[in-house]
C-alpha cells in the first residue's frame, strides 16, 4: 500500500470514529445529568413555587416527557445544530459565543508559557544528566504536576494580588472601563485590530496572573517529555557524529537534537490545548475568570441541563477535532503510525 493511500485510510478511519465518540459523550452527559439529584425547576423557581408554574416550566423545558422521548428529541435538535435554551431563556449557542473567547485567551497564553518553561527546563536537565541541574529538573516536573490547581491559584492570588497588589482579582477587564469591542471577542486581538495599545496592555495585565499560574503548573508535563526524549536523542549516532566534528555542545543540543526530541511534544501539546479548552473549570472558578469553564460550573450547580449538555458537546467536538488533527500530523511526520 502506497504512503498516500495508507494516510487516506488512516484519516478516514479517524473521521468515522469521531461521530461515535461524540454520540457517546452526548449520551453519557444526558443520562448523568438526569441521574444527578436535584430538579432544575426547583432551582429556578424554588421549592415553594405554585404547582401550575412548575408544570408550565417543565412543559417548556420538555422535562414532562418520558426519558427516551427527551433523549431522541435532544439528538434531533443536535442534528440541526440546536443546542437548546437555558433556564433564563438564552440560547446556549449565545452563551458559548459570549464566554468562549475568554477561555481561548486564557488557554493560548497559558500554553505558550507552559511550553516555553517546560522546553527550557527540560533541555537544561537533559543536557546535564546526573547533575544537580538534572535532579532539579526532575523535581520541578514532579512538583508542578502534583500541586493542586485550586490551592496554587489561591496562593498566587493571596501573594501577588492581595499582599503585593501587583495584579487585579476576579475580572477580565476593569469594571468601570469599556472593554475592547471587536468581531472575535478576544480582547488582546480586538484591541490590536483597532490599534489601541492601551486596551491591549490592560487586557494583558488582567490575563497575566491566571495564565502564568496555569502555565507554570502545566509546564511540568512538557518538562518531563522534553527531558526524557532529549536524553534519548542525545545518545543517537548523528548527535555523536556532530560532536565528533567539533560542533559546540549548545548547538548540538538546540539545533541537532532538540528538533527531533520535540516531535512527541506535538501530541501532548494538541491534546493539552483541547483539554484546557474543554476543562479549564477549576482555573476559571478559582480566579473568577468569565470563561466557558466557569459558566459550565454555574450551570451544573443550577442543574441547567441545556447549558451543561450543550457546553460539553461543544467541548467534545473541540477535543475530537484536535485529536484528529494531531493524529494526521503525527501520521504525516512518522509513516509507521499509519500501519
């Protein structure tokens, strides 16, 4: 089988598996929400609301139908790209559009910080094996991976926002100021599109603390991957040949070895981005960041079935697309993956 045909069948298989994964996620979330104690009508109206009002709301939400009917109605709506309506009569798609840009900004900056720190620390540790630098790199990876996000987030807020007052708390932009207005909803990008450096600086200032906190904790994952793969690469024949030609060690590590050692990082980077986009709940709740993760947490607390289901389906689609793209990139880089 030719390389192009093998890649085609590999991609086709992944594309056919994606709808199955989404259907599994949809079914699991649908059943889990209805098995969880609590009634969305009680949360919205209160337990002492008149029975007529309760029945009217259940009728509007479709909760008075048998479970199997609710399930197939929901699947039918999804096939028409209808994610439903929240308890406050807002379309779920509008809620996603309003809150998702904040999650995207937090994710991108956190990933940039984590990748930079992880690659630098991992490269230093691998280039000096069995030294205090190597031991320090290992400890860094273990500690950052093990620290709970909510605890470290509260600690950084207490230190840098409350005591030192270097950074603000609990907002994406000053409450009394007009935030950047643009087509993307991304404050950093919209402020640059309008050429407003003041708004760009303010947006970045409010983003620094949560993104650095999250990026620092994620950097341990990248450090461990870079260190392990770079150590193996530094023992390769072509690296020894480069050293024999008298090439400086720094150039050997950074130019000859690091590029090949970063190939496994592509998979982790893509899946971590997808995971962050779909699960930055703890970070956003800890920092009161107005992203989609915090909105999902609020919807779970309110038993807002439509928002929870629609948000998780949206996140699941992102994870599926990211997984497919990463698999395609890896198959293109390494032909052995296709067989």
